[in-house]
C-alpha cells in the first residue's frame, strides 16, 4: 500500500489521540504545552481492513484508550476494534460491517466448549473465529439489548450449550423468566430445577440459593479448601447457574437484589454463577457492587451511549444488525451471536426431557396426561427457601 495512504491513516490517528486526550502533557513554559502521543509502530492496509499497532508512553493511563473508544469511531467509522492492555494496543478498522447470519452449529460449538469446565459460547468475530470462555474463570454475565436485538436468542444458545455439554449431576439450572416468554422450552429438562415467573417464587428460589451458598461455604471451610472443586469426592456439589431474564422487574425487592449481589460477589469459588439480562440498562439497578462482579458484559443493540456505558459495552448503541453485540471481558470484542432456531433447540433438548413428578390421571376428553403445575413440581424448592 502506498506511503500516502499510510500517512493519511497516521494523521487521522494522531487527531483521535489529541481529541481523546490520549497523550502526556508537559509545560514548556507558561504559554506552551508539549504533547507526547502514543508511538505508532506499524500500519497494515489490506482490502478488508487496516491494522495499526501503537504503544503508550510510560505514565499514560491505558484506561484512556477504552474510555475514549468513541473518538476512534468518530475518525475511522463504527467498524473498529481495539485489543491490548497496559502499553501495546492493536487498532483494527474494518471496511465492512456485515457479519451475516451465523447458524448454531451443534457439533462445532460442542467441540469448542469441551476444553472448558463450564463453557459459554459467545459467537464469531470478524475474522471468522469463534469466541468462547470458561464461566469458572470469568464468572457472571450481563446481557442487555432491545427487543429484536438478539438477546433472547443468545440466552437460548448459552443455556442449550450448557445442557448439551454437562451432565445433570454436574450442572443445575435455576431460571427466572420475568417476561413469561423465554424459558418455557427448558421447563422439563433434567438439568433445570425450576422455571419461575412470579416475583415471590423467584425470591423464594433465591433464598434457596442463599442457603446453598452457606452450605458450600461451610464445606470449603471445614475441609480447608478454596474452591468446591477441591472438596473430597463424596462432598462435591454440582455447579449452579442462576439465569434471570429481565431481572430489572425485581428491582424493588431488596431481598432479591441483596441475594443477587451476594451471588456475584462470592459465588465463583462456591460454584454458583449468575446470568442476568435486561432490555433497558438502569444505573440504579446495576449498582457498582453488581457491575464490578459481572465480569462479562454482552451489549446488543442499545438505545443510546448512556445505556452502552452502563453495560460497559461502548459502541453497542450504534449496532444496526440483529445478533451482533459488543462483549467486554478480558478485552472488547465485536461479535455475531449464533442463531439457534426455537425448533432446533427443542430437538437438541429432547434427549434431556424428563417427567419430574408422576403425572396426574389423563383427561378422558383430551386423552392426554395432565401435567402438574410448576408450583407443584418445585414446591420442595420453594418450601425449603
């Protein structure tokens, strides 16, 4: 690529550094200041993208790069990605925003998450590489996005993947469906302890989880271990994932919010994890304690920069494609979520369907068994709480 094309990119990047105040400032005299900008080491321009490698001068806070991510978008367009930490960073500018539909590939995803104790599938990046992580190492997930953004499909994909790749003896799922629309397909799955939508029942479920946290904490103290995986075999407990969709609807219940805060604060070493989702991020609901412990944020299409900032996924307000999201974990990712059709999910889950209590006598008119209610099925969980 020509010298002039690279020079143009270099000048534009320096303007971004200047406007974002990503530089050190020295006073030469009362009227003159000197700026020390990051050092640009290499610029590589291809037909698909432009990649820039730069390093920060010693003494410059690296948080400024992510905090001022928007200035890079303002200068190079919204299709940019930054990787790096502390000193060295790589800025990639993509010439196309198109990801395309990513169908859920059961065999490929199962192979991908097999290396993890509790594998979470995220999606594919612009280079066609799948991204996944271990919930044990990056515990607790926040998923946010407007209606139709792909948030619900991502929840379906994550939960289905967990069920397909963990035995019921290894994993228990507690699901709160505040909208009464997302988790019905998981109701009879063996791993799933309950699917609840009533606020009082969800509160009781969380009280049960709180009791479990106490028991697990006592076990780790008794056997002097730092993680439940290190307990003697006969005292091992399954991992627990508590997933609550639209948990903002529970915000007025102080007990619920206190228990959720406790789960995200101490759940990691006790094998208890939270996946929380919401359409409209709210700073009052996502207080600093909860946000600090939700180590992974997935921001699908959000209404504005304020919501994107609350979720800590800069650029999510500019997303214009369903299923595309910004993920903030160990770094910022721009990803396309796998699309799992509802009917396909049902087929995958069918081998794990069980009757959790004996059914009642069949209705002679319908000639079909009448299943007992959700409240009856999980009465023991609710009563114990």
